[in-house]
C-alpha cells in the first residue's frame, strides 16, 4: 500500500510549477503538473495495481517511480529521518494554508512604511538635535543591564521579537506566492530561535523578491529598536525599552552572521547567486586537502576565492565558537569555586 504521510504539503507555485514540502526531512521540491497529479492520488491508500490501472505507466516505470518517491521519505511506511543535533526542532505550526489576501498585503505595506518613516525620523532627529541625539546614545551605551533583575523581561521581549521577526518573513513570502509550510521554534546550536520556513524562495526568479523576504525579519528588529530608542530619547531611561532595544540589536547581529545558516548566510547566497554556497565551499576545501575523491566541475577563479574564504571560515567558526563557550563556562565555574 502507498500513501503520503501526514506531514507532506503540496501547493501550486505558478506557471505549471508545484511546490512540495516534506515535513519529516524539511526538504523542498519543485515539480511539474504530471508529478503533482500523481502525488495527489496518494493522499488515499493505493495498491500497486490500482496505481497501474489509474495511470499510463508501465510496470517497470511505475515501480521505479514509486521507489524514487519512497527514497525521498514521502510515504507513511517510511522510517523517520536522521536527527541533526545542531538543529533540533522544538515545535511547529502548520501554515501551509496561509494565502495572500488584502490583509497580508496591507500588513506588508505597513511594515515597510513604518521602516521608512522611522528611518526618516531617526535622521531628522540627528540633524535637528544632534547633542540630545548623541546624549541618548551615550545614556544607552553607559547603561548596563542588571541581568539578575531583568533576565525574565529580556527573555520575554526576545521571544516576542523573534516571533514578529519570523512572521515578517512568512508574510512577505506568502505575498510573493510562496508556500510557507510551517513556523515554529528550534534549538540551533543549542540556542533557542524561531523560524519560518521560507526555503521556497529559491523557486523565485525575481532576485529583488528574494531580498525582500530575507530582510523583512531584520526590518522588524530595526523598527522595534528605533521605537525603543525614541522612547528613551523622549522620556528617558526605561528598563523595559532598554531590554527591548538590546534584544533586537542582538537578534540583528546574530541573524546577519553568515557563518551560521541564518538570514545573513542566505542573503550572501542570493548576492553571489550561489545556492548551496557552504556545501560547495566545504567540498572545494576537502578537494584542496585531498579528502574529496569525486571530480568537481570547472570553477572560475573568483569562485575559487569565494569558496576558499567561506569554506575556511565555516570550518574554523564552530570549533572557535564552542571552544570559547567551554572556556567561558570553565572560568565561570572556577570563579564560583574559588
């Protein structure tokens, strides 16, 4: 018996192209109408003979096709996928039914209008009242968070900011005609973060559309940070808005880091027009070290420099990151015991 498992999602993308999402492996696929029509039959249990009778495949062709689908882990009888300890999914919500409508279009316009408006006000305040503007920055820079008293506030505002950040990604993706199959929370390198699966943006031919989706989350953080700054500018120091400002600055820095597969990395992929940039870079480095046995296609000189830089930094970043965390933790324990 053959049947698609409950975490499969299928959606029409446009121009005869369909978007398939496998909720088990988190993989995305682009297929044509013929493949989509065949998969639609498999929402109900079908035997091999039933599929043979309902389609124009020969026995050998159908058998090979079903084995290919089975290898992609589409069927209910398939075993689960490999667990990546660098990325552990905590929870998710099905958002595959969310579609573009008047509300989503209006919300996107509000988002980008707020960003432009606040940036203009920010520049105007700097030009009109530079002393007070700089003084507010100095106040914020001189303030230190009292972590013992404000840790709960900081965690709450960070979580809320992350939710808004990911909803902005989802909103702009949906308005671009992309299926967003799920949003949720994940432990990424043991750090809790939110996510909106907008991987389908790689099916877009419009490069500006990809940029818009990838920067939408960062724009929400800029808006919140600017709003927090203006509250401090107008009314003086406030613990809540100080936490709100710092948490959103932290989210921006974290997401722009291209060493991890976050917004900054995917922006770099789009800028360089290099899907799978890290994977290609690591394969290139392994080839240079003689550790890759396969043959590589011809690589341009500039691409070699890019692959070498991204590959070396990617290989060094995680060991340095975890080494730093271990050293800091050891120093903390030593300080407590001393």
